[in-house]
């Protein structure tokens, strides 16, 4: 996996892109949903990849017509995720790019995750030392698929959007990158890990 020849700045989604957290996030979803007596559909989970947890639970609970408070369920899921954090490993190829270009090109994390979850994930996997710039769902008004997350990353790394390459594994994030006028790289074309 290589960077685009026009890239002057790199922006990485975190979950499922830089770090293989998706199985752990799904386990946390299933565990918490089981407490409330329902299942989290796997296809819906991947459909919403990159969207903030609270938004995803709001959509799911409405879709299933359940009486639960999506914020309560979503916050419990975020806490439950930490039980599985030790299982999360860097994504081959993508993580190698972050290591290779650290100190050579400006880099940022552009995540739909909550800031404390993003920071703990980076710390637990040793990638906190590669990223000074993090834009999480707590740092923007509008989350993916809106381009604000990536535009804010570009501003903070001081690189024009058209010269930023975004690495993503979710459709909402790829839409956001394209809307921002950036080089959008779908890492699913290079990976078979889910």
C-alpha cells in the first residue's frame, strides 16, 4: 500500500482503518444490546462504520422501534468496548504508512469516535506517539458523512484539502472525504480483515 503521489498530508480514520477495532466494537455492541434484550444486526453495524456511537444507536433503536434511551445504551457500549480493547491490533499496511510517514508528512486522526475512546485506543496500541492532531466526534458540529471532520484535520495540519489523502474503511467516511475535495482511499480494497 502506497500513498497518492499528490498527497502532502495524511488523515487516518481510526476504527477499522488504522486499528482493527471493529470486532471489539461489535462484541461491545452485542454485549450491551443483550442486556436490553435485542441484537445488533451485523450488516447495520458495517453500514454505519465511521458514524458516532450515539448516532448509530439512535438510528438503530428507532429502526427497531424499541423504547430504550439511545444515549444510555450508546454510552454503556463505549464503556464496554474497553473490556475488549486489549484485542485490538494495528491494521497491516495502513499502520505501516503511519509509521513510515511520521515526521515526514503532517498527519491527523479523523474519527467518528468519542475523544476519550480515540485517545485510549491510540494509547493502548502505541500509536499515540504518531499523532498530535485528533479530530473526534466531540470536536465537530457535524460528523461523517459531513466533511467537517476532515476539513478540520486539514486546517490543523495546515495542508490544503486537495493535497490531503484520507484513509477510510466506511462509506460515510469516504463520502465525507470526497465532499471535502480530498484524495479518498478505501482501505477495504487492500484489506480482507473485518
